[in-house]
C-alpha cells in the first residue's frame, strides 16, 4: 500500500494537510457510513495539536459526530472508544519516531473487541486520498474535551486487570519519553502505592517526544536506576504501546524476556512472536514445550495470529506486549503486571529475566528511500543475503533484512553465538547493501 504501513499512516508531519486529513475522513465514511461516531486523541508531538484540530474541522464539515480526548496513550484511546460509545478511534501519533514525523492509527470494533482498521477500510481511505476532492472546511463552534472521562475509564480498567495488590515495597523509575504516557503514568503507579521516580514526563505539545529518552534510548533510565538504587526501571515509547525495562543492575529487559516471564507466571502454553524474536525465546519455547507462532513484524500481525490461533499472549522484542483479553499492545498494563510478578514471585527483575538465555544480536539501520527499499527484491541483493546467511551458519546464527514499515530505513538484524563475529558481518553487509543501493 502507498500510505498505510505496518502501523497505520506515518510520514513527515507537514504532509498531514487539512485536505489530506479530509480525504482520510471521506474514505472512512465510504467504509463505515456517515452515521459513525469517532473518538480522536494523540501523543505530545507539536504537530498532533494542529492535526487534531484539523480532524475536528473535517469531521464537523462532513457531519460526523466526534469527541476529543487530547493527549492519551494509544492503548487508552483504543480501550476507551468502545466503552464511551464510539464506533471508530483515530489516534494521532508516530509512536517511537522523532517529533518531525506524525501518523494516524485507526481502530474499529472487531469480533473479539477493538482492532486496527481492516484492509477494506485502509483501501477505501487510500482510494479517497488518491482521488482527493475539493474541500471547504467548516470549523466547529464547540470543541468538546473528553480527556478526564477517558482517563477515569482507562485507570479503572488497569486497576481491575491487575487486581487488589499493593506495590508499596517497590521503588521504581519511569521514563515516559516525553510522550502520551506522561499524562497519567505516575498517578497510575501511585494508585498501587508504588514509590516512583519520574523522568522525561513533559506532557505538553512540543518537540521533546522520544528525543534521547524512552524505550528507544534507555541510557538515562539506566543511570537513574543505578544512581538511586531502584528496584528497576520502566520505559515507554512516545504513544505508550511499547514497554522495555531495566533491572536493578542497569541491564535491559526487552519484549522477548517480558513475554517469557509473563507466560511463565500465567502458566500459558502458547506464545506469538515475530520474525524479529531473539533465538533465546525460540529455544525457551522449545524447552518448555510451548506452541510458538511466528508472524511477520508488526503488533497487528501478532494480534491477528493470536485471534486466529486462540493464543493468549504475544508481542515483539521492541516491547509491544499483547496480554490475555487485550486487543492490542499496552505498555502500561504490561509494566503493571510485571510489577505484580516481581512481588508475587519474590524474585527481582534480573532473576526473572534469566528465564530465557538470549543470543547475541546486532541491529543496524540503513537509510533508504521507498524506491530503494523495493530494491531488496533484486537478484543481486538476494544473492548477497544468501552469501551472508551461509557465513552465519558457522556461528549457528540467522539473518533478517527487511524494509521498515514506519521509516525510510532498511533494518538489518543478525543473531549468533559470537557477538564480535556477527557485528563484523552485519557492518560488512550494511556497507555492501549501501553500495548496491
């Protein structure tokens, strides 16, 4: 598809013009009808403020009933729109991307709860964008803010899910990535009596989101945990659907490890992960005789496999964790459940994370235009990748090279037993790919 990637539409913020947004609404109406009710909200990047305003104008112009919850994490918007009587949710966010980007995630009612907009809906929106029609906006006279109502509903859901337990013995660090979780993170953990040290929690619209912080830059959280002798740290991405953790020694606990810990705790017999999963979780599943479903990259692919195969837990190494009974990844809910596991098992996070033995892994990115990303299918590049797959056989490793679905990048991931060897091979491959492209 031209506009929709692995996680909605994502591009430079300035491309979300009033006309472009109007086309999205027009396509949505073509899919779901003009009598739908739409809930909108988003993250803290500066462009989200005016994109939300332009969405309100487009919805008003086309006569669609709507409400606005302002800054809220993606999982909160996804959960609340059904509970608040809306048919569709539009989430304005570019997740972990820099503030200069923005995006649109769209959720609808599914058979088992909310889900990301189906292929038919995406196709009709793309068609409307391609066939853009003249648009005369009618600004709304009243802009209703449903933020507090949504916060109340989402908090009640989190508390109900985790149950009656006190985190009073926990002293933890939270890195909100200056993103959407900044709007409610500390208060949620304090509902469970945890002592919280908060960093990167600016909830105003601006340029700080994801900048050297959050789940993509864990250095400041690692420093906080070690300097203040905390039990562990928790880091979210810009829109709050991902979570990574840092143990008491400053070591990173990633999505694969979190999935394994939670699956063990909940005594689950099947797990869904993506092709990006570390070899360690594959070996763990084999050793524990768990059924393992491996999907393409993207939490929507994981969620679809979970629904189809009746799998209770799944996610991605990057921190998307889809829990039992949940439709999509929820970073805050997964983090709260991990806090509960620490207390109930009487184990620290480092002990729990040793549930799986991770293979050394190298992740590299190569800048590439949309056209260059398509060249990965060329015979010359296919032969190059085969050459490196053969080289990796000597270190019991594997290789994954794929175009990013959210950024103008090609992702190179290598696994193997020897970190030095795969680092050398990965950099060699990156340079050769760059030369060919």
